[in-house]
């Protein structure tokens, strides 16, 4: 029987990706495509050890279980240990279910014989299963991408910021988990990429210092100024003017350049 290594790797990659995709949907985490692909590649390449006679220990059951756990950790990165265990058990359960389904299809084409036992000579249903699995993966990722784009676009607003007679027009993202305000005036804070104000000089004696704290415990202060006027316009044409403090940051807020400012929920 001829075995093609590239076909084995590709088939296992598709199966691993499918199982991991179902797992993250069940445990309800946001799957990162890069981590899904990396984890699936690791699982697919591991199957090549079955063709190495000297690697008997590496294809033993404990090592297989360890590789499966590593795959889950990669996908569910930065979660707690109990979450890893729950996701791992779910992944194993789905693997056993898929194995049972595949074996059931195999029995249709390769009947069991009391005289000869069981031999799997034909398995045309494999390609049907792989086709269905591939189609599911493509549809799932496309639907996820479209829903993600729609949800993000609904939270993006057009901003007109005026300061010292100058005006800049940018797009801002409403961060619903951000409740940052200036502690003295209670004005909401808008975080803006610093390079958009290079030609505007800010009076240091009129600056605000806004303390903040992130979820990992890190805390610091942002330097900001009160804008003369901030106009916010939504996608449906509704607009209004607010008072807000503009804080500058050195980091890029959107890797796809969809927005350059973050709005706290107090501005809406």
C-alpha cells in the first residue's frame, strides 16, 4: 500500500483544524486563526512519527495525549488551567466521536468477516467527509469574519476635534469596556494616536494627568488636554457635540488602520 506523506499531513491538518474549531465554539472562546493553524500544523506533523520505526516511545499514548494538550494550550492561550482541562476533555470527546463516525463509514465499504477478520481496503467515504469538513471550515471562518466586521463597523464613529483654531478629522472606536474619565472634571477621555497632532502645540500648563489601571494590574498616567470642541458622528447620520479630554498615545490602536482613536463609553 502506497502512502503519500503530503496527503497524510494535509488530511490530518484539516481534521485537526476542524476539531479545534468545534472545540472553541463549544467552550465559547474567540479563536485566533494563526493559533488554530499553528496548532493544527503541530498535530499534523506529529503523525509523521508513525512512519519512523525508532520513534516507538514518541507515538505512545501518553505522548499523544500530551501533544493534544499542547495543541489546546496554543489555541486557548492565556486562559487558566481549569479552562485548559475543560477544553482538552472536550477536544478528546470530539476526537472519539469523529473516530466512531469514520469507522462507521468504513464498515459500509469493508464488511467484517468471521473468517478473515476486518480489513480496510476501500474508504471512498473519506473524501466525502473531508469535503464536508473543509466546506464547514470555510463557511465558519467567512461567517465569523463578516460578523466581526459588522460588529466593529457599528462601533466606529467619525470625530471632528478642534483645538486652538485647528481641526482634525479621524475615526474612533467606541470601547464599551472603557470608562476612563478625568478625575477632577469627570470629562470622558478620548485616546488618540500621537502622530495626528504633530502640527498642534499643546500648552503644558493646561494639561491633565489622568491615572489609569489595566486588567493585569499595571497602572500609570496619561497626559491630555481639553479639546475646544469634539463632534461625534455615527454611521446612521446622527451627530452631537461633547466635551472631552484628549489623551495621546504612542502605540498604534488598530493594526488594520480602521480607527486611530478610542472613545470611552462616557462620550456616547
